[in-house]
């Protein structure tokens, strides 16, 4: 490093793509279930607080790619050149490297003034096959972006372009802090109307296994409660109602 100047963009490393069956399995579970099962394993800060879906009913599961915004410092990077500067930044670079099924998770500090993506960038992300975007910050061109059908979780809209305010696209495929959660390149992300959750890659298989049992007994308990059963007996299951559930499950699986 000479004269405190960094070569930008900074690029980290990216693990191999996950097993498609793992991603498909996660796409069938809710963010609430993923979050709860990770919590049971001692992984407690997985919910990305702040970003909300731009449209109801969105669902997402895929490999995490990361983009990190950092505070501007004018001797290194500023947004004065608008898109002509931005196209040489981590923002353009990560979009050029998006692969089918990737989820772009963006650290933007909840900034109300940084429009991390707009119509053209989201349009290009879609053409690259990206599965969706989770950004701890805002987007612009909201009506046109909404019409593209790309699942997006963000904190709202702004008229600003990405480097118009206090931040600058600095690095990609590096660890990021997003909404109080740590996201690593190659992690998995599950998101729906309840919000977005980071699933560590090494925990994904165990989350799926636990989720399958959880969703089965919830189906059983839901039916019993609809029939008039007592909530405390069936949610969560007691040892006695757990045994009843297992008999019910065995019958279902034998049919």
C-alpha cells in the first residue's frame, strides 16, 4: 500500500457452487424454520434485520455472493463521476460475475441515501440468472424494478445512485455485515415474507433434516388444534403427543 491508496475493487474468494439438491431443499422451507433450526444449533444471529420484500409472496433460496459498500474518502474513491466511475467498481464487477442461482447480499449500513441498484443493474442481474438481492440499504427506480420480477429485499427507495451519497462500492466476494448478521461468500440465503436468513453452508444439510421433522409435526399439530385439542399439548409436542405424532407419521409414510 503506497500513500494509503488501495487498488479497487477488492475481490475475495468464492467457494464452489453448492449441491443443487441442497438449494432445492432450502427453497421448500420458510425463513422462520431455517432461523429456528439454526438457533437450536447455537447459530443465533442469522436474521438480516431491516430489509423487507418489495412485493408480497416473494420466495428465495440460493448461494450467497456479497457486495460491500464502504464510506467514501475522496483521496481514494468518491461518486463524483457517477456511473462512469461506478462501472469500474465492485458493483459492476460482481454483476459481471453473477451466475445462475446466486443471491447478492449487500452491506450498505441501512443507508437511506445510497441507491445500491436501479432498473438497469437489476435488469442485467436478471439476465445473468441471479436468483435475488438482499440489500441492507435502498434501491432506486422502484416501479420499473418491481416490474422485473426479481425477488428483492431492501430497506426502501431513494432517488440517489449508488455512490451519490456517503458510500462507495468497495469489495465483492468478501465477508459482509448485513442487518446485524454475518454473511460469507458461498453461504446460503433463504428469504420470504418474514425476511431473509443466512444459512451457513456447513449447517445447511442439518437444517434441512431438522426442518423436515419440524414441518411434519407442525402439520400434525395444526390438524389436532383444528379438531379442538389443547395448544399446550400439541405446540410444542409433549413426550406423549410426540409418540402420537410418530405413530401418525408412520401411518402416513406407509400409505
